[in-house]
C-alpha cells in the first residue's frame, strides 16, 4: 500500500506549487470571466415561452448575451433533467454530455442552470490560466488579458475541454505520459479538437525513441476512451441478442458530417454550390497534408532542440489550420487559438492581432444576429470573416516556421510585466 501511495504522490508531483502563483494573470482573468457572466444578464431576466425559438429571438436582440448553454436548456427541456444519449440526442461528445447532465441537477430555471454552469466554467477558466503559466515557455498574459476569455466563457462548454487539454500538455512536458494520455482522452471526448495533439505527441516521443512513454500514453488514452464511451455507445439489440450502436450517441458524428457550412472558409466558395460530403473529403485531404507538413517541420526542428519543445507550436499550427478549413466556425473556436498562442509563447504582435480580430469578429457576429439583414452579411460579416481567416493563416504560418527554424532553448530572465527571453547559444569550439 505504501508503495502504491508513493507512486501516486510522485505522479502528481507536477501539481506542487511553483515559486509563486500568477496572481496578476489570475486576477485579470477572473475579472474578464466575471464580466462574461454579467454579459448574460438578459438570460436571467427572460420570462417568455419555454421554447428555444422564443428564447433565441429574445436573446439575439441583446448582442453578446447569447449562450448555447441557455439555448439548449429550452431545446432539450433540461428542467426535466433528461439523460443525454439515453433520453435525447446531443451533438456533443460524452464528457460534455456528462457535464450537461451533472449540472442539470440544478434545473429549476434557466437562470439557476446557466449560473451553475457558469460557476463551474469560470473555475475551469482560472485553472486553464494557472496551467498555461506552468507550461515552460508560455506567455500567460496572452490568455489572461484576452477579452475573448470573458466573451466566450459561458458561450459554450469549451473551457472544460481547454483546461483538460492544457493539463495534458503540462503532464506530457513533465514526462507523465500515462496520466497525460488519460487526461487528453477526457479533453477529446469533451471537444474533438484536442485529438490533433495526439499525432504531435506521438511523433515527439518517436523522435526521442521513448517507446515505453509512448506506449503508456497511447494505452491510457485508449482505455479511458473506451471506458467513457462504450457504456453510452452500446445498447442491447432488440432482437437476436448482441449489441448495437446507440443512434443518440452517434448523433454527434452524423450531425457534424451533414452540417451545412456556416461562418467558415467555404462561405467564399458558395458560388460553386459544394455539398457537405465534398467539403468533408476536401477538408480531410487538406488536414492530412497539414499533418505531413507539420511532421516534416518538427523533424527539421528536432535536430536543433528537444522535440518536446516543439509540441506546442506544432499543435497550434494544426489546430489553427483545422479551424481555418473547417466547414463551421463558431465564435468560441477563436479561444482555442488564443490559448495555444499563449502556450506556444507566440510573439506579441501575432497574439494582439489575433485577439483584436477575433474580438471584433465576435461582436460582428452577434450584432449581425440582431440586425438579421442580408446587406449586413454582405457588407460586414463576410469581410470580417475574411480578415479572421487571414489571422488564422498567420498563426499557422508562425507555428510552422517556429518548428522548421527552431532556435536553441530560451532562458527566461526576470523583468516587470512581460518576460523577456534571451537565447543561450552553445559556445563555439576554439580553433586548434
């Protein structure tokens, strides 16, 4: 028993506090997150019919106050506390479904349900900021001071998946591959985006020839994935015995496979009248090519620096590219890019450019819902989408060049405010 407890203690050593807590970033992030909750005040005053259509018509007249959490409260009749995948279909993976159901114990009104969800998400947002600060080479202020942190806090459930993803990154960086694989699995089944981290981590471990670490991480990922999905995904067949896949669990995949293109790159190719299957195939090819390019850039950079130092920029490049080519763009997707810009220690100019454009795009989208005119879409929403796609592409380009032109490790030196980084170059050998 003592040996088992010692093993658990050693595995959780990464949780031990650093020299100091990032008090400034946490305070600023807390203020932004609280502001994001206050932005939803119109939700708490809603007194109309208990239908999603009526609620959305009301809330879209208050730009920035919309929340998927509140909207789905009415669509899925959560005041009855139904179980996702068993009592109704849900277009989110199982960990998000578990969140919806567990918080659903507080369901007497849309106000109580939204506030309960917001309380958990705010805590998870602060945890994400703290974890970003613990990642070596990060720039935590890029996340803590980003307005989109507050704007997106209660828009959807992304902060849960973000906190889990950053936790997995920190664990991998500290060689806790078994724990990291399990946490990454939870992140993937909260929001599918973190799956792009898996090939990056695998390549880094292969390059380091750390086969056991890779095996532990993959095994943990597979076991946790099976444990949380199979009980929900499988149902007994009505005839003949055996099991069948529960259609309400599979709805996450069928819904996204058929979903029409909204807010993404393919808006600009509407004149070609592409169908969803065609766009799915094209996006799949483009994503596969991106994985090849990023893998090649990682192999080049790993000749200069340890492969683990390239995980964050590689993940940033892949995720930003995935968001760039995706058929659907929801405003909270930008928060993922901001988080990874902070984790990867991106330059200030790029982070500010992305945050400004993403914040403006958020406002454009929700003022567009209030306006509801075709002219607004043509004159404002479409140009804003084009600018957003450009900064996404810039994030991809920076991530790839950071990999291919990897410099020697950076040595942090103390400085008020932002940390200044200095290159530490190996001394050149003296001439004979």
